[in-house]
């Protein structure tokens, strides 16, 4: 009887192995797909395509809902898009999953500290918000003149909002007007020194145009002004030839 029980137990264990292997394979596959989505999102952000990057991070989270790296990157991307309240919630979600994550905590603290500078005065001008959304829609449709006109109007209505000036620079960059884009990014930095996306995009534009010395100098100044910004630190190390792993 004992032999029969032992034989049955052995068969049960052996029979479970294929199931465990399949489950493990699926988990590894999902994790790998999530990591691919994160890498894609980072590349899109670096290319100045925050909208597409955000979708990549969302897809990564669909495959791995508690992936802290994806959450942190998505929060940073939402900051790029001026969605500060959403970014705050995303960082909080990352900290729920991993309370001691240093990057999520640092990004959240920096976001809260900079909110007074980065956020338009409350209450926001409803007309400006409508025009801003209309301008973004026009930009997506490649109706650049219409988008620029809307952004120019928003600048007059909400002079403390960095987004219309930043988006105008981004539109010139998309049209291949690197010099005009760089000038507007510099103007954004001059008016809103704590607005990291403008500094990041200016560094990237200078890198892409071959102005390496200017890019290095710009990155150094950005890193001195915003030493806790992970994205600026990454670009600074990249320009310094130190290809360190991007930590989350």
C-alpha cells in the first residue's frame, strides 16, 4: 500500500512539472514584453515623443501591472506632458507597490516642490485649456500653423504656464527647424528654470544637431539646477561617456 502511495505521489509531482513550467514561461514572457515596452517608451521620450511614449508605458503596465520601473517612467512621461496630477498619482501607485523605491519617492518630492512653479495659477483659465487641447490636436494632425497660433494665444492668456512655449518649440523641432526649436527651449528655460522637459529637449536637440560642446555645457547647467532629476542625470552621464545603467 505504501509503495502505491509513493508511486502516486511521484506521478502527481511529475505531472505538475509541465504546468509549472508553462506558468513560469508565461510569467517570463510577460515580464520580457513589459521590459521591451519600457525600453520602447524611454526611446520615444528621448526622441521627444511623450504621447507615444506614454502609450508604450501603458502597454507595459497592462502586461505587468505592478512593474515599478514602468510606473516611474510613466509618471515622468506624464510630467513631460504637463499632466502633473496624473504623474503624482502614478508615483504614489509605484510607492504602494514598492514603498522604498528611491526614484519614485524622489520624483514625487521634486514634483510636489516644483508644482507652484510648473502649474498655471489656480483657477486655470478654461479658455486657455480648450485652446491648448485644440493646439495639441492640430499638432497631431500636422496642422502646425494652426497649432502655433493656438499656443501663442494660450501664452497670452496664461503667461505662467510653460506648456504653450514648450509645445511651440516641439512643433518647430518636428518640422526640422532645430535652431528655432532650440531658441524656444532656451526661452522656456529662461522663464521657467525648474521646468525640466525644456532642458531635456534642448540637450537632445543640441546632441542631434552635432553641437556636442553646447550639449555638454547645457547638460552641466541643467544638472546643477536640477540635481535630482534622473533624466537630466542620465543625459549628463551619457554625454560624459559614462554609459551607466538607467536606474529606476
